[in-house]
C-alpha cells in the first residue's frame, strides 16, 4: 500500500515539479535515487547527506550503459559511449550504505549530451 501511495504522490509531485531527484527507502538497507525529468541527461553527480555510501549500482543509469562510481558520499554517473537516460521518471540508481540513514541529496549536477 505504501508503494502505491508513493507512486501516486510521485505522479502528483512530478506534475508540479518537472525536474526532480529524490530518495526512496527500499526497506532492505538500500535506497533508490528516483528522478523525474522533462529532458534526457548524459551525466550526473550528487552527494548523499547523512550516510556513508558503500555501492551505487543499477537503475536506469546502468540500463543506459552508464559508468557508475561512488565514494563515501558522492555518486557520479556518465556514459563513455554517448548514451543518455531518457526523459521520464524512474529509478536513476540504487545505493547501498555502510552506516547512517540518508537524509538528503546535495551538490546536484546533471548534464545533457552537450555537457551543459
């Protein structure tokens, strides 16, 4: 039921806030970084506040062939072949943490295929 409410809320929020990134607790120690975007994007970088990252993997970024890298608080994703994450909404990447509970995203950078 919670996931249904979240999906409905995400749809309503996405109508108001066209380009967003958010955090979703999967309940198993991993979190998804979700996105809603009117445009494709070819790269991203952001910090996760409040927790220590052990891995970043999967999501639409991995499906698009992005190289995903992370350190204790930063995630970077980009394509070496020029592929992009399509406009729309979904899970950008999943994150696993060694400790802490993430409480936000900061220092967000998202670029298009021209690097803008």
